[in-house]
C-alpha cells in the first residue's frame, strides 16, 4: 500500500516550491526600499526559480498529465500555460524596471494577484489530478528529469 506522501507527491512538491518562491518575492519587496542590492539579488533568484518551476510544469509535468488523460494541449494545462505567459511577461517588465531603477508597485501587485490565483488553481485542481493520474514510473521520470 502506498503512503499518503506518495499519493500526493506532485501536490506536495510543487506547492512547497510555490511557498519558497512566494517567500523570495516577499523578501524582495521588503528589501527593495532600503537594501537595493540585496533586493535585486532576491528578485533574480525569485525570477530564476519561477521560470524553472514553469519549465518543469510545461516541459515535464503537463505533457505527462495530458498523455495520461488523453488531452492534446487542452483542458486545465492550456489555461495554466496562458497564465504562465502572463506571469513571465510581468516578470520581464519588473526585471527591466529594476535595471533602470524604476520599479513599479502596480506591476508587483499584479504579479502577486496573478500568482495567488494561479497557484490556487494548480494546487487545488491540477496537481490533485496529476497525483490521481500519474503512475509511479511517470513520477520517477518526472523527478529524474527535473
């Protein structure tokens, strides 16, 4: 019999990564006024980590989920990919603003709101469906290729 941890491995792993990324973004925002150098480093780590997280999903997790469920770029993964495009566009705008010493609170708030809604959909719907439909062999492949 499988343990609960194994049954929810996708949800647990990707949700904890969301928390890690949320923490980095929060630390960036807390440091941007008084410790600019530190804030830039934090934003870079956040941005790099979020882009890697998106790659893991789009290049590994989503195709496995789609194959297991007979989907071809449709369903929940299609919506997540569209939101990933929006997230990456805002990330780039914030990054450019940092380079030009012109950070936008509105862009940061937009990103935060988008991430909150996006992560909730992934954690409450998509990851749960992945945990239900992926085999141990697929999970092994996923984590070995990450």
